[in-house]
């Protein structure tokens, strides 16, 4: 077990290193950067003093160096300008668009993003699993047809469109706003019990909106997996030996049908972050999605690079969790690969 974890941590470190290089150089592919574009605009407007300040920032953060050297400085393995350290030293960089450190810009958005995605993952599994079991064990029943219809509706409706519909009709019919993750009066206020209660109440709508399509997809896939397992000989034999129906169902076919979903945990987390950007914009959610979109549009390289690395970290951690859960859930899966 310890050797398995050590190998996985080494693989994760190499993976993150490769991802960091791809992230940095892809961000640098478009010509120019935030400060260079700002200098060109300031010079066109005749503001020489402001342009001189921007040029000073370029030298201060090493943006006049070759791209490979900028990457190593950003990573923290190459000496940078005085007072500047990289990611490995805990310095996430400076956001030129917001004129603040990256850590201050993302701030609460990081853990709010994790909270929203965790709520969505729990919602998907809590809702989809019972419906899928009911639908598979009662194939072609009225309940199965209703679940199938709801699944198709959930897959067909774009999340941002559902967010717009709920936002409009909740304001029109009930005169309430469902935007944001807490009431506007709590913006910028320290966290207390009232703010936490406001957060929990506002978390319901984005959880349903973001998780609806994933829930519908999971219902369809798990139903198909269960139907395939229910027809196999080991399940028929278990029932023939007198094992109660639901005990046989949960002990064997249900566990086997969970394997693909456990394996997808690593892909699910970044998918939720990237797929919820439009929903976050519509519902004014203070998550990292809108910040990332703004940073990419303005070529704010340190801010965009850190958020993309944050999503990559979620991916590799999700992969590790899925591997551990698979090894625990299915005894046929061996960590070391030996026999």
C-alpha cells in the first residue's frame, strides 16, 4: 500500500510538471500579454508615464525574459527578479488585470468552487443511484419510462438555459433572486452563522442546475450497467441459492456497476468546473470559472496559469481517490498488479 502511494505521488508530481509546462506555453502562444497590450493602448492615448510604469512591471516580473526562463521562474526553480518567487515557494504570482496578488483575487473563490462541486457530486450520486436501481429492477414499467423521460430531458436542457429560466421565473412569480451564493448584504463580511445559513440556502439552486445533466447521464449509464449485470450467471445463481433479492442485488451487481463511475471521479471534478462557467456567469456565482474566463481573455498569465493548475490538481487528486476506492470496492483490482 505504501509503495503504491509513493508510486502514485511520483506519477502525480511528473504529471503536474508536464501540465504546468503545457499550461504556461499555451497561455503564451497568443502574441503579447496583458502588460504589453496595456502599454500599446497607453502609448496610443499619449499617456507616457503610465506606459513607463507598465514597462517597469514587465521587468519586475521578468516578462522581458525568454519564455522558457519565464516558465522556470514561474515554477520557482530559476532565480527571478528580486523579491519574486514561484509556485513551489507558495507565490502564485500577480494579477495585472486586478492589480492584486493572485491569492487575493481567487480568495474565497477556491474553496467556494470546491464546495459547489462537492455538493454537485453528492447530489448526482444521491439522486441518480436510487432511480437507476428502481429503473433497472423494474424494466419497462411506468416508473422506468418516467425515469427514462426525465433522463432525456435532463440531458437535452443546457444548464445555462435552465439557470436563466429559474432566475427569471423565481423573480417574476416569487419576487426573489436566486443569484449568488449568499445575500448581497453579506458580501465582503466575515463569515458567521447567518452568512453560512445564507450560503447553504443559496447552494440548492446551482447544485440542481449544474448537477441535472450529470444526474440524467448517470441514471442512463447505471441502468444499462445494472441490466447487464442482472443477466449474468453469478446473480442468477445467488438468487437460486435463496439469497434475498435486494441483498443479492446490492452485494454483487450494484458493486460491479459502480466501477465506471468510481473511475470517472477524476474526470468529473474538472468537468464540473469547466462546465459550470456559463452557469456561474448567469447566476453570479463567485467561483473560479468566471475569473478564469476573464483572465484568459485579458491574457493575465499568472492568474490564468494558477487557476488551470488548480483544476489540474483537482484532476490528479480525483484520480488518486478513484484508484483507492476501486481497489477497496472491487477485490479483483490489485494495486501492485502482482498475483
